């Protein structure tokens, strides 16, 4: 008979009479509980600040340092302390990403609604859009854009903000995710420029597109089995890419030339799967794009290269 799983250690109550004290206490709770990060924050301090400020209804960029404008020493009423403690308890007990608890995620300074129906947005393509990371491949011909695997619609919204003249199709196989994307498209007033499509890959995407953005499911099976609970709280459909992470990617790469204009490019995020990508598509000429995580997370492929690699 196997031994029963030992109960989780009891955590001390969240305490503190100021914002700074609550953040410090929350940080220690998160560290003691061993929660995972990566859905908007990368460490316990930033996550604690996010939860405290959100619960208190304060801007998430409120200064908490030792400067003259710091909010760290502002008092917190007992009722607010109790509400904040409840939020930390839920974060630790459920192991859900904080974005699912707050129903809000931020990407490149833009707020997006999110819930458990869609993956928490965190694409490196977002920073490339905002920073002009592949503008050299675009031009006046870039008018029709596809955001494939749109999830909550964040990349489509950021693209519409960055390029005011373009029109975007935002496609996903998940009707639940598209319902979340609809909230964000409407929230940012982009109904006239972003069309949502229910599509299995490119099947219902008419084209021709001058630019395709794609942050697909790409996590390989071994990595999926090792993901922290926070990632397993997200839709598996949006993460799992099969044994080598390339199951979904193979089909749209093969089919993309048929829905791309002559000078079109495809921007694809593959996370930490570069080795698997290069093994699956040897000799496919691509451009690796620089991001804050390095130059092996996002790649760009020209239509001509795809056409040669996947002749019709």
C-alpha cells in the first residue's frame, strides 16, 4: 500500500497594516507555498504586489519603493487586510494563475480580460509587434493579417493598435477562447477591424493574408508532464503540441502558402522547442527574431520559403 500524501504545511496568516507590509507578507506566503510563476510575473515579490494592489483597487504600477511617492506606507484597513488574505489563500489553494483570479492580464501595457476558457496571454510576438521587431518584412502591401490560435485575442488587438490601417482575422478552434476574444475586441472598440473566426487551423481562414501571426500549442509531451499546476490550470488544447511539440505546427506550415499573398510572411512562436522545430523542418530557411528571452523563441518564414519546402 502506498503512503498517503502528506498534508501541505500550514501557512502563517497574512498580516500587515500597510501596503508594503502586506506585500512583504504575501511574498513570504507565496514562497513558502512553492507556487509557480510565469503568467504575468516571474517572482513572488512581483506577484504579491500584483495581488495586493489589485485587491485594494490601486494601479498595478503604483510605486512601492522607498521614494517620496511610494505607497508602501499607506495604511490598510482591517476589512481590506482580510479581503487580501482571502485572495492569497485562493491563489495558494487553487494554484490558479493570478490572472484567472483577477480576470485581468497585461501584455505590453495593455489590459486584457481573461478567464479559464483561454490561455493567459504572454506571447513574445507581442513585444515584437510593439517594438517593430519584424517591420522590415512589412510594407504598404501589408493590409490583411491573420492571428492564428488567437486565444483571448490579445495579439490581434495589439496588432490593430500598432498598425491602424490593417484588418485582422483572429482564428481559434476553441469557441470558448473566441468568446473571451470577443470581450477584448469589444472592450478596445476594434469590432470593425478584427473579425473572429472559428477555425481548425487554417480551414476557415480565407486569406490571402500579408502577415500571419501564430502562437500555437507547442509544448512537447515530456515538458507537459512536468508543468507546474498553474500551467495545468490552462486549457490543454492551447498548450500541448504532441511528442515533439510540432503536431499542430506541421499542418499550417504546409497549408499556409495557399492563403498567403506573394510577399507575405509568417511569424511563429515556438518557445523552448527550437531543437524540435529544426529536427522536424530541416533545411527550412527561417529568420530567428530577437526577443527579451533571446533569439530562439520566435521565427519568421517568408511565403516563398514555405512554397519551396512544401511544394503543392
